[in-house]
């Protein structure tokens, strides 16, 4: 066994530089130079080592744009031409320098190198360099991994879907190239932000890399520092970069590449020789660029003019020396560390691959010497991260801190005065892409092609290179041009998609021009991808294709409807059936309908009326539960086995728990509201007993669903349910209740034409916690600004008389109409007339009424409390006011009544939100995801 | 086909207020207002940008005209921030028109307590054809099997 391990990671990436449109593009040379000076020399070094039986290990990250370019026939053909031109220049150089004691041999040296590169490309790799990497991976000594699709900088993206797409598209591209899934992931720029590990896990990625300070500031403290990996909460492993070994290679002054014997990058005949001589080999027939013929060494601190000639043999000797030094320091490091650690320390040394050979010409030689020297000793062994994890799978867990390997350690390089303007465009495109993907569920033909191309353009615009280049200040024009053109392409496609007028010629042009990721599927951007759709390509999900046989328990079910529960369970049952599940609803009696019947794909089983006879509430509840339990047993015997029980609220608690025990299947409980919350405390014996039963249900269930973050918090605090057992899934809106169909954009102006007077709506029970008194209190101020304003209060309850009196006392009696209880149709009719709706609740578990108003195109002002807080985004699709603030409620309501432009903007956004987030199909899909967790 | 230099709109007139972390001590906000909100602002007063740490107001900026972004420097590491864009009425009440997302600045203090929990991580085995077959491949064999290599021979 070794005393310590060394994992060297080379990360190879270039932005996507394919320009089929023009003859010559300067930037394509970045790729060509990297192939010639970096990728081929590295491959050759590794092949040499392999051939000589050196037991080295290396991890190579290949970025998807690089993979795409290295397998692109247009680019490779151009590269072949580029090589031929350089070889021609090489011949000329050999002739020109003939007889020169230093330059003569150097020119021949470069020409030989070029010939070797050409031979390798043509004969060894068949003009597909990835073949070289594939071969090395097969040898077991090199582990290939990948990075984000276009090297997008994950911490500065605003949606989870955008991050998921960057990761998912990359994994698919890699798998398409190599035939196996990568096990590790290089976060672009080591940019880590908490939560990324969950997206990596979705694609079965086992490990990733961060910079040292992400470990330093982790919670709890990481005992082994950066010298052992750490497991995230979800068991994805993180490795941290060792600062010491990084500095030795990276540091501009103290690092090895600055050695005076090494080749000087900035002296190139492309800048030194006569233009006429060079012209045939320069792009644009005369733009001076690097040719690779570099005859000088770094020499010293002096100016470029004072450089001495390069001597390859001397440089090679230095590389050997530096490899020895690097190893010596690692051995020293290991000797020091192993005293403090329980297992052999691991040193993780990641570098940009392009440093090796391109900037640091002798880098590949250094690497070869290093691998050979490591072979000759026993203290340190080379390892890949995957191997290390197989040796030591037990890791301490910690929550890592955010960070990157950029200047300052965080986001400064990609977010500063030179590039901050990018994000308003990028974020808008991210959101737009998600929305388009949601709205176009199952698109085909031209629409599908346009969506896929829009996703490609967004990905290309997200490349971290653009922001980096703008900050660095060289080639800024190119970066800006590229960024703007991808974004403009995206915006144009998005607009065409929204108008349902995709211009095929335009689209076809873009498909040809920006032809990256041919297998991309836009649905990866859907916000419902998590809920069952994310098995798009490769990442198979448990719920994918699964059909559940589920027992829904609810004490009320239509047509027996007391509160909102019946409607919820009904809509859920039907949406689940729509997903192909076998749904059995067990519920209260409804003598007219019988005890067992089919209702559009849902099997309804009702207990018999004669089984529940009690007048006393709790006896009644007990009878109901006994009857439900017996019914459940019969249903299970007839239709079973069931996958799970899904119970709703405390009234079925006893039956649900009994059935769970009897059938030995998981129990899922949805808690819609709590007795404590409704009453803002527990005061009576009745309440105490209900509260206790709610607690029983919450704690006995394997998982608990609540409809808002607020309710999750409440259930956690009241019953001590740990967050791991809580899931939040909002209520849905019945699509049939939507005022408009999805095909047409909502027109909010119609409402104001139907009612001449500015009408504010309220729906809800008339109880103090619904806050109608606050609304009445706001009305005088509204009337002061909007003289014709009226309020319509729909609903009844014990508070009604008080509220009527209050309206009179406030002098707004004649502005307010109390219309009593309205059914669904009555509500819809009122919604057609409302200019605005107010839901000023003091307590609100969810707030379905607000969703219904939003679905009907009525702008809403809601209390910033409970579930309402989650539903409305302030100033975007409604307004939120602190509970009880009459002045603020009055301000926003009157603004919506007078500022029609604003009202229309908000309700358009609200309507889109309902369509894309609160459709029952999505809510049921999210629920099935929880089923999947329980059943596995 | 887009050939000339592309230009992007300066703003989209869509309501957004976004807060981003630049560094542990710097957060950056950018915003965009819809025409409806611009109309509301015109009628009321100048714009204010308020920064909150957790829920406590810590900075109130009277925005100069034509600003659409702001850097807040010297904020605290390891804290939660959000901001609001709005205006103050004559009585001094602040009416936010937009509210940003919440961000957490990374902390700069190493934790005191040590990790006690451990987890067992699993590394998937690689797909069968590429494991345990060292040297059994000839490079040439490999090429023949690759569809994406077929049909391309750049040698003149």
C-alpha cells in the first residue's frame, strides 16, 4: 500500500468555434493550435507510457464543445489543410535557416513535430482524436469525464432547469461519443453552488471537483482538509484541489512554466518575419498570428527583443528536473500529512489541459517524466478519483461552501462591470426556454426543431468563455459577437414560437450554422422534467413507465362536497388515472351512486350509509374509519396488491394507519390544513383531539405532502416531522375551469369592457382569518383615488354581520355588496367581471382562490402569508402586502384599477404561470414522483 | 440568415429584479420594468433600491436616473440578502414594485464542530466493453467500429 495518492486531472476545453459560413476564421486556430501543441503531444506521451508498461493514472475531462469539434468533419478537414500549410512553411523555414547554428536545427525540429502530428492524426486516429482518448480509457489508466454542455458557469444561472440542461446535455453528448456514461464531472471553472450535487446525482455522476476553500468553509468542519474527498448529503463525492501542487504548476512567476530555459510563447516568427514571406500562411493573407515556429526561450525578465535561442535538450532536462522536484515535494507533503490522517492522503492536482504543450511547451514532457518517476518509488501512487472511491468508499459528510477557482475564489471573473450585462439576457432566455418547453409539451415537426435549436442557442450563449474573455480584455469583439448572435437567434426563435410562426428557412440556416448537440431534446428544460419527464435520454427514472395501483382515502368526495378537499382528491385521482395509474378512491357514502362504480377511469368505493349512524362527531369519525378499514381490506383482496395508500387529512387517520399495517405497504399523507393553524392555537377539547389525530397521521406516514412551504413549516413545527419526510406539492387548477384555452393568449381587457365600474372581488369564508376587515379598511383610500370603486364579497360565515356593520362604520357601505355563497359557476361569472381580486388572509394554508382568479385573468393582491406567498411573485404576476396593512393593500389595488397597462401585464404573466405550473397534470406528476420514492 | 452584427435590446420591459452574488462581500442587482410599472413610477416618485439582510433593511439607495443595476459592496459573508425596488410616498411609506430572489453570500469562517457523520458512496462500474480488456484492442479495430469516423478521409 502506498503512503499517499496523487490524482492529476487535465481539463480540456475550448469554446465551440465552428464557422462553416466563412472561409477562414481566426478563432478556429485556437482549436488547431491546441490539437497540434497540446492534445496530440499529450496523447503521444500517454501512449508512450502505456507502451512502456508504466502504471500511471490520469483523469481527463473533455468538454462537449471540444468533443463536438474534434469529431466535426468540416473542422477536421480545415485542420488538415492548416497542417499542410504549416508543413509548407516548415520546409521554407528549414531552407531559410539552413546553416544557422541554433535556428536551423529548431526549424527542422518543428517540421519533424508537425510531421509526427499529421501522421498521428491520419494514421493513428483517422482524423478523430477522440479515438486516442478512447483507446487510453480502454487501457484502464485514463479515466475520461466531462463538463457542462457548453462550459456554462453554473453558479450564475438563475434556473435549476438551465443547470440541469447543461449537465444532462453534456452527459448525453459524452455517452454518444464514447459509449459509456461518465462517472465524474468537472464543474466549469470549479464553480460550485449548493444544490448542484442533486443534478449530478440525477445523471448518476459519482464525483466532482471544487476548489480548496469550498472544503475550508464547509459545515461541519472537514477533518482531513483537502486531502480526502467528502460526501455531499446525497452521497455524491467532492474532491478538492490541493493549493500547493497547483501553485507549483500554475504560478506565473514561481511556477515551473516560467523557467528561463523553457520556450518563450510570445516570440513567434508570425510576428518577427517579413510579411511578404509569411503572407501565404497567415489568415486573411496578412493578419499576423502565431505560427508555432518559436525560436526563443524565456531567457529572463527582459523584453521580448532580448531573448536567447531555444535549446530543446536543455528545456527537456529542466522538465525532468521539475518533475523530480514536483514528486519530491509531494513525497514531503505526504510524509507530513499521513501523521495527521487515518488513511493515506490524496493530493488532487487539476490543470487546464491547454497549459500543457500550448502555453507550457514542455508540459507534456514534464508529465511523462513525472509518471515515470512515480513508478520508481513506493511512497506515492497515482490514482483516479473513481479508483480512490472504490478503495475508500466511506467518506465524511459535509455541506460544501460555494466557490470557484477563479480570481478571488467566487464569481468575480464572470460577474463584473465588463460582463454583468450578459445576465439580464441570459436569465430571461433561461426562463423563456423553461416556459416554452412547458407550453409546448409534446411538440412535433417544425415547432420541435425550433425548440431544440433555441435550446442550442441558449447553451452556446451560456459558455463561460464569453464572460471570461470580456473580463480578460483580449478578443472581446469576438466574444461579444458570439454572445449577441446566439442570444438574438434565441430571441427570434422564441418570438416565432410564441406567435406560432416559425420561419423554416431561418431555422434551417441556424441548424446548419450552430449544429452542436444533434440529439438534444428541448424537454430537458421543462420545469416538470423533475416530475416524470426527466427520463428523456439515458437518465432513467423510477417513475418512468411505472404504473401505480394506489388507494386514495378521503372522507369527502364529489358529489359529497363539504370543503375543498373533495375537489382536490377528485382532480388528483383523475389526473393520476390520466398518467395511467390504477386509482381506487375509498370514501364516504353517497347512496344515490352505490358503493362501487367507475368514474372516467377512477374506481370509487364508498362505505355503506348504514355503517355510519352516530350523531356524536367522534363516534361518527370512528365508524367511518372502521368502515373504511373493512372496505380497504376487501378492495385489497379483490384488486390487490396495492403499491401504496395515499390518505388526505386527519379524518381517515385510523383507517389509513390500520390498512398500512395490514397490507404492509407505504402510507403517504397529504395534510391540507391543521386545526392549530385554522384557530391560531388549540383551545378546546375538540381541537385538542383533532390536533392529536393530525399528529398521529403526520408521524406515522412514511412521507407527508403539504401544499405550500408555509404548511410544511407548520407541520414540521407542530408535529416534529423532520424535513426529510416532508414534500411540498401545490394544489392544481382544473384545466376545464380555465377561462381561456392554452392556444390563445389571454386578453384581460375584455373584463373592463364587461363592467364599467372598477370592481374588486373577494371570495372566501367570512371568518376573521380571511381578512375581509382589512380589505374594508382599505376601501376608503381606494375610493379616494378611484372614485367609482366597488367591492363584491362572495361567501358566508359567522363574521358576516360584523363585516356588514364595519363597512357601514367606515362609510363604504354603499360600495360593498355581500352576495353570499356562490358555486363554481357563480364564481366564474363573477371572475369575468372583476377588475382586481384581493385575498388579504391572515392565515392561509394554500389559497386556491388566488390561483382561480389568476387563471381567470384577474390581477390579484394577496397577503404575503402562508401559501399565498409561494403563489404570487410580487410585481410580476400580482402584488403581495404584509398581512393587515390596509394602506398598502389600498395602494396596490387602486394602482391596478387605474393603471390598465400594468393590470394587463400582471394578469398575462399570472395566466402563463397557471398554465405552466399549476395544471393538474403537473401536480399529479409531482405526486407520482413521491410515489416513486415510496415504492422503490 | 444572421450575418451582420447582432444587437440585443437594452431592456425587455418585463418585470424582473434579480440579485446575484459576486463575492462574499459584494452582491449585484439588475432590474427591468414593464411599461405599466414605468407609468406607475412616473406618476409617483423617484426609484429607491432597498437591500435587506435576512429581513432587516440595511441599505436604501436613491437611484440616479437611467440606472438599471447596482453593486452593493461591503455586505457580510455568510448572510442572506434580498432587495426591493419601489418608491416612497409623501408619508414616507415604501411601496415596493418588485422584490428580488434571496441569495446567500458564502461564509468565510471555518466551522468549529467536526463532521461525525459518514456516508458510503458508490461508483458505478463502467460499461462492460471498456473494462478489463487492457491491450486487447488494436487502434485500427477501434476505428472500424466507429460510425462517426466512417466516410471521412481528408488525405488528398
